[in-house]
């Protein structure tokens, strides 16, 4: 036991239990900022990667839907994304609204996961579209995505590394290299 009276010990204990010093708080804040500076760019890269994966999956869906549309309606490829889908819920399927793809892709503004989609039937022969071009372009390059993607009647997915819109004229997509999955 100590020789000091209880009253003095209580006062001494309160002096040591005041809280953190300013230096200690600044060190904690600095550590938090360093961790945030390391983590945030990684999170942004992961978000871009997820958006690009979603865009590629959506292009595959549209490419498959174009083939289904052509064989179901016997009128060639669909002229637009709206022809492949329809309002939610999709009612009776028609050539103008085939109910093949989800309304998330087939109803304006044709945007999903940071990408804008365009599909156009082309290469008409006797009024029937024998081909199509489908594009996925990032809404904001380097923020929602780094690459633009396209597909055509060949079914090959292609990418442009600049992220700018590829174009929807016949054979525009075919001028790009095939997409290597995993890049």
C-alpha cells in the first residue's frame, strides 16, 4: 500500500486518464490515411474490372439473342436492342419486341454497369438484316471502364483498348483483334 492518502491517489489517477494526446491522434489519422491511399486505387480497379466483365457478358447475351431472333422470326437480325427485348414485364413476343433479353438492356437508355450499349442490324439484302454490330462503350473512360467492346454476326468478341466508341457500320468490329479473356 502507498503512504499517500486516498484523496491524493484519486487526483493522481485522474491526471493519467485524461485521454489521447494530440500527437497520438495525429499518428492514428496518418495511419488511416496511408491505408486509404493504398486501398482506394485497388477498389477502383476492381470496380472497373467488374464493369468490363459485365459488359462482356451482356455482349454475349445480345449476340446469342440476335441469333435466336433471326431463327425465331425469320426476318434476319434485329434492327435495335429494343427489338430484342421489350418493356418489363414483356407481354406477347413480336418481331418489334421479341422478349429475348432483359429490359435492363433493351429499354432506353441502354446502359448497364457503367457501359452504354448499341446494337444495329445491318448488311440488308431484300429488306432483311443479314448482320449486326453490337457495342459496349464505357460511360466515362478510366472510371467506369478502360476498354470498349464489340461483337458482330461472327460471334467473336473484340476490344478496343482506348475505350472510345467503336462504331456500328458493317464490318467495323471485324477490324479489331479478338478479345482474349482474362486481359
